[in-house]
C-alpha cells in the first residue's frame, strides 16, 4: 500500500512538473509552482526530488527512453530511402510536439556536461546512422538521387526537424503568430520537411 502511494505521488509530481516545464521552461519553472500544480506541499516535493534539475532529468530520461528505440528502428530499417526520410521526420516532430522541452534540455546538457549526458541518455548504445549513411551512398551510385554528402544530408534532416522547436519564441515573435498557429505549422512540417529534403536530392 505504501509503495502504491509512493508511486502514485511520484507519478503526480512528474505529470505536474511536465506541465510546468512546458508552460514556463526550465529556467522559469519553480519548485513551488510544481508543488502547487501537483496539489502537494513543497516539503513533500523536496522529499521526492531535491531540486528541479533532478526532476527535469528524470522526466527527460523517461521521455527519451521510448524515443531512441523509435529512432533506431527507423535508422536500421530496410525501408526505401525516401520512406526512411519521411519516417525520420515524423518520429522527431511527433516526439517534440509531445515533449517540447526536450530539444532545449538536450542542447543545454550537451554543452554543460556532454560525457555524462550522453552516457545517461544512451546508456552506451546510441542510435547508429551507419546503415542510413551506406544507403544514401548506394542511392547516389544507383542514380536515384543526386551526388550528396551523406553526413550533410543527415545534418539537414536533423536541423530542419529540431530547430523550429529550439527557435520557437523567435519564430512566434517574428511572424506574429499564436501558440496554436505555431503548433499547426509544426504539424504541417511532419510532411513538409521530408518533402523538401526528398525534392532537393532526387534526380
């Protein structure tokens, strides 16, 4: 019974923290805000998590745990190249729509403590793009796509899917659009990014 209560309270805290982080960002979130959102006092919150960084890290690692296998499945699949590009874009964008705090957290942690971060994130088994790199080279040789550096192509795929989430405040301000309008544009990008990349490389 105690364990069930413990798990229930922790789950409530994590759900509340996720909402607060999405709303206020990592820097703007306060432990008191999270406690209020979870309907508990701050002392109980600190019993479970000493600070918001540890809380954020747990949320991130749980979220990343189901993302990397999806990405690995795409990279290592036997799907045709164009289909793989479409799946790659959809997996990334769907994940960041569901967990919009992830890109900024990844960038922050990569710059702050890269070795520890990658060890925690991948557990020694990072996604391997080698099969995709070889597939790109084979499609170039077969004349299906124009000559292109496989590494540059993968960088473009990642950049076009990730950067809109990182630059969200700037995009919203410059284009004078609402949160709802931004989300609509992002959902369009599920197909638009792949279409743009495929059209840029096919013969």
